[in-house]
C-alpha cells in the first residue's frame, strides 16, 4: 500500500477570464509525475479543484497536506524528493 499520494489538479475552466490548473498544464504534469514514480511507493492521482486556480498547476502531497503552486516540470524532482522523504518518515 502506498504511504504517500501526490494529488495533481487537472480541473479545466473553459473561460479565458478564469485561470485553471488544466489550462496551465495540469494533465501533462500528472503524466510526468506518474512516470517519475513508477516503481516507487508513491501514488499519483488526478484531483479536482483545490480552489487555488490562480496559482496553478497545483500539486498536493498527502497525508500531510502540503501544497505546491505554479508547478512546472522543473519542480518534479523536488516534489519527488519531498515525497520520498515523507515516505521514509511514515
């Protein structure tokens, strides 16, 4: 059983006047994190809106609830490192 889960917001708003994680690359980020966690004890799941739309894409690490905002592919290794450290503590 996975101890840590990375929740990736992929919510997409269809209005140009309202930002969303889906419009800012949430789906691509989900795929990158899933590829990075293959074989690890870390689960990656698609999530609905966290309410941080203006700061997306957003990733939440569970169980401790830490949020990462404005995530890009450059942040994947940092998020993975943090998730691995948390896994070791649980």
